[in-house]
């Protein structure tokens, strides 16, 4: 039995060593990935004073950075910080695991740079579904046919890092986010699209009257846009103790719960329906202004 016990102990040590080795290998792979992204997606356009911005995509075969092509043929090196939030989490995580502070510092520098240059007067950031920065010129861009609106869909910004870098700027952003995307607080009409430069209103001090599920609104209450609103207000409460933000976060979350199917519990993508504002005889035109059609 003694020999067997020694053998089992040896096996346990070997297994632990193997697990540690595999963990080290995985960490090495993540580090190599981060180093490659920072190199290949970095700002190669501004010589000895590059910005900390990153391209939003790189062709792995050629190393060429992803470009946005405008209708007139003009191109821009697409850099969209909202789509890079998980990479910021990777950088901070690498520093926590390796002790190499360079990764976390790069993430902090990116947030600082963005707040300093791409936060509008209302507090919104130039990012999301319809805005980006041209890495070549460092100027804000966006498809003109989308009216240059603010939009976040399942972006889940790294608010913990943003609060650590600049708490006041982060508070301004989240308040502006709700201010721009809630069209009517009384009925909680929301939309995936928000206008830049909008003057801040009453926010959490607005009154509210619960509406029945699927009431008609101009704004489209897409779940993937609502998720980001709920998440942001929850983090605002956690980091800035704004009780009203939590009330409205829970209130918006409830709007997606109320219309669930009573038998199956299946949820919805929108808790409202599109308000019919125009007529069309073309059923292939699905613009929301024509309302829902069966």
C-alpha cells in the first residue's frame, strides 16, 4: 500500500505540473496574440508620435488594416473603439496575470486618449454602429447615409477601466447615453439611435407610466441596444451611487420581461412595435416608418 500511495502522489504531482504547463502555454498564446494585435493594428501613419488607437481589423494573410470604402471611393482606416472593449479587458487581464504593466497602461492610455479627443459636448463618444475614427487622419468619420448617429449594440464598454481612468468623463458619457437614447421617459420609448450634442435633461428625475407590451413608438426598442443601456446605468449606480440610475435600469429590463410568452417564457427582441408613419404598396420595403405588417 505504501508503494501504491507513493505512486498516486507522484501522479498527482505530475498532473499538477502538466496543468501548470498547459496554463503557461495558454497564457503565452494570449500574450502573443495581444502583442501581434498591438503591432499589426497599431497606428502606422504618424511617424514617431503615433496615437494609441488600433485598427478594427487586420487581414491575417497580408497584414493590411481593414479599410472603410465610401460611395465616392474614398477610404478610411477603420478604428472603432466600441468594438475593442474586450481587447482592453484582455490587456488588463494580461497585466494582472503576468505582472507586466505595459498592457494595462496601453489600455488606460487608449481610454484617456479617447476621452480627450472624441467625447462630444453632451458627453457621448464618437464610436459605435455609425461612427468611427479614421486611423490615417485621426478624424471622426461615418457613413453619411446613416445620419452619423450614436449607436451601441451589445458593446458592453469596459466601464471599470473607464471609471478608473476618468470618473467624471465616464459619468458624463453614461448620462448622455441615456439622455440621447430615451426619446420619451414618461412611456420609456427608447431607440438604438441617439443624437449627438443633445442637451442633458432631467434623466432619473423623470416620471414614468407603465405601458402595455408592444405599444407603438417611433423608436425601435432593440434588445441588443437595451442591453447596453441597462448595463451602463447599473455600472453608474455601482460606481457613482446614483440610485435613480438603478431604478431606470431595472425599469427598462422589466420592459423586456413583461411581453414574454406566458406559456413558454420566450422573450422578445422589442417590447414595442413600429409606429406607422407612412404608407407603401411595396412589401419588400421594410422601413420601420411603414409599421408592422403581417
